[in-house]
């Protein structure tokens, strides 16, 4: 299947997959602006697989002058399993919404080609809805039984039957609350075509994703974590059995067990479809998770320079990189040939007489057309490079933040941070199924049960665990945005926190109305060294940011001057994340805490971030279930002499904190892949996990909190920073660095272990 892209006479490449053949397509440029049309046409006879959906000459722009994509054409065939990738803001989600009929393009046609039968297209958004269109809040049961097919597909007979079956299942579940479903609900299930089969699929999928228990189905969607909401949306979407399933960042917020299950499910589904003669479901997936991409997709579509390119990867991300490099080399060579032609033809055109013969006029017109086409191509490439996350220069940005000198982070002393018997309990949010709070009811959840640990310079820790196990609460406690219930948190005087919150860029209504430049000037603070002329708060020094520095920082983070006046509210999800990353790293933290940093960021930005973190010498704590990313940042420190890193600079030590549930945390000494490969062997082969595989670091008694002393404002840091459980810490925006409270030096008590510490536990995937 070739994907044809045209813009004037600009090059468009169609990659065949098995060969290195590149073809130049004739231009098809639309000069009209119309609403995207959806109609049926006969299937193409020159393709092996049946075409379900075709797009011709789709164009979408930001403002009529800056384009996400221009004049692109593509097809989706039955049984295809394709990954859609591209830089943030290039239009991946927009393209999916256009395919689903939820959004109109500026021009172009979307046509169905399944022999006149319109396919059912289902789109799962990055952030699933939490309420109905009327604003009524959903329960989990409501969300599981809500039709997710909208747009023109909702009018198909198949979608209408599924919608009726979903309503029957919802009534049946509601009547089953008392374990005695009414005869009316039973009759409705029997009389509705496909209701029992759909209920069975829903039960199986929701159970596999751990969102099906009767008590869980009664919870409100708003009370769930991001990962739990995504599980509910995926269970519902997979059960509705659409012809074309569009998944937009399906691994965002999911824990490693859910990601592993989803990849296995999609793999097995593909195998079953290929072995049967039945109509097969097509998948189009936007994902930044490179391991997930390899496991689920056979082809890749890349949106780049307002065009779309297709690659046959056969489950190998490295193959995509190689073939993309081939495409770029071929394209660069062709542009170089165009430049020579333009130079030659330009010289001829300049000296040729104005009164031309027909042949000369034709040659001159061809020269002008090629000149315009080349200028358009070069302009779009320059704009893409300027806005691509892969073009972000985090090292230069750190130097800019340091005032032209200094390293990636501020100097970190020998004392970093220590936790002593740290406990975190939270109040359970009651749902409709919960009894009213009483003195006899246990309405608290234990997230952390007496953790004692000393963090050292150069240490990097990956934190994993099931959704709701307390990972984010633990990180927020480290930066003192969440209080410890019991225990102590002791922080060294030179520590400067950088906290990247998974909840995203926190903005108020007035911030959303700000442009990017004004937001950075008003919200971002720079971390500076001790000898800089700055304002001082506690043990940390800050410098307010000027408009000139803000412009330079934005440019370093791939926001070119042409974007500086864009409203924050108009940024894509990935671009907001990049702005959040700017705010976090501008303070030059030496203790960097990243909560799900891979969510929404494009692969190019992730690769830049991986390289940046490889040179980071402070303490790094990361919550992530992106195996590729975790393996990269946990890799051993470069040897002496490699990449300019001196051996005596610091000692890198990598490990994992595994949140097992019920407050238990175990530490694994090794890499992310080593840990999960062991668990996979235990799951698939029944191999017993050896004792000592992980070491329990919880189960310690909590010492009494240190006395809180009122300290007058200081202009120089004290020797030690101590945070007791009741201390209050001044914080800035949660996307930025967190300032530490300063008290007088206090000798901390050592944690007192229980007589019999809790044994290490390991969760084996279901």
C-alpha cells in the first residue's frame, strides 16, 4: 500500500517495505477549503488487502499559514496494525479525530471503501471522558457500557446494535446489585441481539484489567487514578469490537502489568485474526513506548514536514530508524539535485530574452514552479526542525539557566536525603458502595509502611508498582508536597529539588490565556550558583527570569520565536509537557524527581531527555513503566574518558523500588529489563523466584518527629536542612523546583527496626 503525499512539485516518498524503492508522485494540491467528506466508493483493485478507509488530500493548519499536515493521502486496510508517530504538535491526535469523524479537516476527503459498507471506527482518546455529554458523572459501570463510537460511524447498523446491547448490559448489571436480577432485565438481555455475548466479553476484559468487581463498578470515574480510568476505557473499547480501532497513547498512566497484558492481548488477537477467514480488525496506534510499538505494530506511519511516510518494520524499532535514515538521505540527495537545477535554470532565466518562444516560456514556467516548490519544502523542513522536540538543546538551556556558566545541575554535597520510618496513610474516598464513615470503619489506606532509606549522590532509582500503590504520593512526600503521617525526612543543605508532576502543567485560567513567553517570564525561576547576585530563600537561590532569557530558553526547548506568542491553551499535550520540562530543568535541580515523564512526549524528545539524563550526576528518581526509557537511563555511567565524563566525578548506582501494595516496598539491585524478564520467566515457565531477589526496605518503626523551630529569614544557608513530619515547606509551581525549609542543625535519630522486619515480597503478574 503506497501512501501518496503531494505539495506542488515537492517530493513525496512511498516506501514499499521490502525494497528501497522511492517514487516521486505527481502534485495534487487543493486550493479550496471544504469540510472533510465521508462517502463510500468501490474498493481498490490494486491492493491485496481490503481497504476499509481512505483519505485523499487531507490538509489541516493551525491558523491557515502554519500546517500540521498538507495534502496527505493514506489508506487503512483490513487487519493492518500500524503505529503512528511524529513530533509533538504535528497532528497525530488531530488525524485520528478526522479519521473517526470527530473533527473536520480544512480540505480533503475521507472515504469508506468496504464494498459500500461503512466500517465502524472507534477512537480512544489520551484522556478518557469522565461524564456524559450532559455533564452527569459516570460510574465505572456507566463508562464500561457507554458506546465509544461517535461521528458518522455511530449511524451504522452495527454501531446501533452494539449501543442497544450496551444499554441492556447496563440495566442487567444495575438489576444484579442485589444478586437477584429482575425478569425485565433478563428479558431485555435475551431480546437484545448480541447482549449476552457482549456482557461476556466485557466481563472477561474488565476482569483482566482489574476493573470488574461489583464494588469497583460502583465507583465514580472521577475518584479513579489516571491508570484506572485508562483501564476502564480500554476494556470498553476492546469489547465493542470495532472494524478500525484508533488508540491514542494507550499506555499512558498504565502500570507495567496492564501494559504487558494489553500488548499480549493485541498480539494474540492479531494471530487469531490471521489464522481465520473472518473480517479482521485494523489498529492504528499513537504511542511513545518503543517496546510496545515493537510488540503490536507491523508498520509505522510517520508525520513529518507536513507529509506522511510509511515504513515496513516487522516489529523492529531499529528497522524503522534505519529506513527513516534511508528516506532522509534520499530526500536530501534529491533536494541537492534540485538546488543544482535551480542554480542552472536561474542563470538561464536571468539572461534569456523576455520575448520567448513557446518552448522557452514553458521552461521558464517549470523553473518558477520548481523554485516555489523547493522554497515551500525547505521552509516546512526548517519550521519542523525549529519546533521538533528532538531539536531541543537541554545542555545549552542548562547553561543559559546558569547565566552562561555552570553544569547541568547545582553542586550537591555529601548529605542528600534520608527517610526514617516514613509512613503515608490517606483517607479513603468513599464511593456509593461504601458504608458511611464511623468509628468502627477503617477509612484509611496505608501507602507506605515505615520506609527507611538513605539517598546518595549519583543514585538513580526507577519506581514501579500497580496503579494506586502509592508511587506518586511517595514522590510528593519527598518534595514535601504531601505530609508524612509518621517518620522523618532529612534533607541536605545543598539539595535543590526538581519535580516533574505526572498531572501535567498546572495552569490557572489566567495562565491559559497567557502566551508562552509571558508564562515563562511569570512562572519560571532559574537556579543559580552561590556566587551569583540573586534573591535568596532558604537554602536555595533563585533568579527571576527576563524576557530575553525566556526567549532564549524557549528556543532551546524547540519553541521558535514564531511560537512565542501562541497561547498556552492552544498547545498540544506534548508541547505542554515540553514547557513543563523547561520549567523543571531551568532551576538546575540536583535531585530530579520525574513522575511518568514519558507520557505525551514524542520519541524524539524522549531521546534528547535520555541523553541529558545520561550526563546528569545528581540523584534521579523516576516513576515510569516505559521499559525502553528505563533501560536507557539505568545504563552504567560512561567509562573514564567517554563523553567527557571523569571517573572521579561521581559513582552511578542504579536500582528499583517496587511498590508491592499495602505499604510494602522492596528494592531490586539491577535493571528494569532484568527484573521483568525474571518475572516473565516465573509467569510463563513456573520458575520459582529465588529468595533475596528483592530486599524489603519497609517495616521499620517511626521515630518521633523532630521539634519544629521557628527560624527568622536568613540570607545564607544553615549547615543542615531538617524536615519533620509537621514541618511546612514553601513550594513553587509543582512543575518547578521545590524550596527546602531551613532549621538549625539537629542530630537525627537512627531508625529503630522492628524485631522481625517484614519479609520481602514480589508480585508475579497474573
